[in-house]
């Protein structure tokens, strides 16, 4: 049975950007937040490091901006960089106002160092900053009468008129297994990244690129998706596949060592362990491939146990549960997909090409990260975008809707009885293809092979989608195949190496590619197709 929901503002996603934007908007608007699983299942909760902001005497906005642009290999949008970095203090103050408890030294916030930063500028809460931020914001949002949060509801596709004015979306209720038509004057995508598209990732299962897939199918411009950031140090353990070993360990002096006992980072970059992430992840990848190592190791055991317990309590506990005492032995690590630097093209307020549709946080591409995100700039971007987006929407005179959008109609499709096998097989296959052919090191041959393999899976999924009843797994699979194609297409277009995109056939950076990649779905029949399904 199909139902309808009406809201002034709809936010899809319940991470830092979705929650903060909702809290700010709820001062004058009614907000509905949809979370596709439980509200705790988001990348924000898993973020360990912290939030970068030039707020101490040794630092300033100019230095932070310079580090960001240098790490971004000169394809950042300098206007966005400045606008976001200038608001570091404001966003930290706002988070503190909403209950976030950053570690302090007397009255001042403690700040740590991470790769690519020339100053100690990462404000943090132990080694679980994201969890602290998320818990505080969720509590605040839940107690606000103007905010309604609905869990287990996943966006399917955006709805709009022929001029791409967004009018809401179809959403799948995973509990009642029915489709809801959500009518919204303003729709904000805050769905996070797409790292789950890769076989190895530091992200939760929810990072399936939903927002990018929805926006692409709707007709928004998608930018720089070839720049997938691989975090150098994901725990390598058979029982724990996605646990991050925070970069702040290297910030506090931890060293990378290969299984032959060699401290290898200085061979690759004079900045050693504190070189930018693209450099460190590639160095580890080369060490592993050239020597057939299964992993390398991170060593912080030279610090006292007391220090480690106080500074990295969660990492210590997690590793100990798996039999690794990090105060005595090294930690096995491998690189893993961590952050989507590209996304839906927006300005800092989250405005997309399509009227009434906004995108904020990791799903968006403001140009802050360029070809490689500077560590801990993401929570900063998320909070600044949430603040700017809410300001922009609060200034808007939102028109009242007159027409009722069509209900979903799937009376002509069949139950998906063989669905589980198809979904799990294609899901595993797709993630392997992306890891092997569109990973840290790429070549033209690898990228073209990926396209061929993806095209077979693409046809299978599309055929299945249009003839069977939907499920959350099928919707996620449909999104990840679309985003896998977008990443591969963008990687094929960029015939150079820059930051996170390394193509062995074009090992140098070229001036002609000194700009973001842009992809747009030009299929005119999309809305028609959607209506015929609906
Ligand atoms: C980390 O703690 O290493 C992650 C921080 C980030 O991705 O910015």
C-alpha cells in the first residue's frame, strides 16, 4: 500500500550535516529527517580524528587554506576553501553550544596533528570525535518539536517537474515494505559517501553513494568522483574488516614498518608518516604489491601505556579485544576506501543545479577537497555547509505546493524470489571490480576492463529493478552500480595523475586537467520512466 507524507523541509541522512542543518532550520521550519537504517549507522559516528580549524596562536586561516589547496593538488575551488576555513571557529563554537565536549588544556582546546597539516589544528574528543558529535546532535534534534526523525526509510528517486524543480521523492519503508511519496518544498541530500562500493573500506554499510546516484539520475552535475580517498591505515584482521586506525596516531609519532622490519616512509616522501594521505596510501600499496606483503604495520608501542590509554582508549580496547596490545606490539594495517572527495556539484550553501534540491556534507562537491582531502577537513565542511544551507533556506520564501504527486505503482512487477542470490553475488563482484581495477593504482586497460564488467552487472540489475518488487538491498545495489559507473567514467576522462587519481599510463599532472571532472545524465526519458513505474 502506498502512502503520502508532506513536509516543508526534507533531509535525507542523519549524520553531522543532516542533524546540524535540521537543528538550525527547526528554529523557523518543520523538518522531516529520513534515515535509511538506524540513526546511529552513519560515517559521522565512526569518525575518529577530529575537526580541523585554525584557532590557536600558532596558526591562521591563510596557512590552513594553503595546506588545503596544496593537498588538493591545485584543483580546489579557492573561494569555497576560504569560505569554509574562515568558519572553523564558528562551527566549533556551535558544536560546543550543542553539547560537544572537545578535549581541553585548561580553557583552550587541545589540537593534534595529521598528515598534510603544517600546524597542530585538529580539535578532538579522545579517539572518537565523530561519535561524540553525533550523540550530542542527535540528542538535540530528538528533543526539538519541529524535527521528526523516521528510521528505516530509504530514498528511491527524486521527483521533479520537467524543469528539474525538485518536489520530493519516493522512499522505501523497510519495515512495512511499502513505498511512500514524500512531498517536500525543499529537499536536502545529506547521505554521506560511497566508500562501500569498494571491497575494503573504513566506512559503515550505509555508505552506498545513495545521494550521488539519486542526484545523477535526476540530472544534477556530479564532480570529481574519480577522487576516492584511501585511508592508509585500516586495521587488517580477519574478524574486523572496517576498523580505522586513526591518522592521529601518526600525528602523535606512530611509525609505519614493513614485515621485514624496515621503516619505509622516508623512502617515499621527506615528510615521512605525515605526508598527505594519497602519498602514504600509495607508498603502502607499492610496498605490499612489490613484496607480496598481506599488510604493513603501525608502531606506537614506544609511547607509555598510560598515554595510549588516555589518548586512544577506543583503538586500544578494540585492538586488545582482537588480541593486539598496541602498547606492546605493532598494529597490522592496510589502505581502505575512506572518503568520497567528489560528489553533487554545489556551492557552500549546498545549492545544486536543480531548484529546491540541496546537497550537504560528503555527498556534495564544493571544491574544498580538490584531488585529495586534507585530514579532518570533512567534519569542518559538513558543519559549515549545514550552517550555510540553513541560513540560505531560512531566507527563502518557500511557496506552498498545490498539486499532489503521483503514488508509486508497482502492480505490474513480481516478487523478488531469487533476489538474495542476485544481490549478494553482484554486490560482491562489483566491490571486487572497483577494488582491483579502479583502486589506488589505475591504468587505461584496468579502467576499460572495469567498464566492460560493470556493464554486464548494470544490465542485470536494471532488468531486475524494473520487473521485481523493490527491497532496501536492491535499491542500494542499484545505487552502487550507478556510482561505480560514474567513478570509472570520471577516472577514464582524467588522463593524468593527480592526488588520489594515479594512472600509470599518464604518471604526470597536466595543465589541461587543472579543473574538476563533470558528469551529467542527459537521458531525457528519465522522469517519464519514473512516472511509468509510479
Ligand atoms: C582519522 O582519524 O584518521 C580520520 C580523520 C579523517 O578522515 O579526516
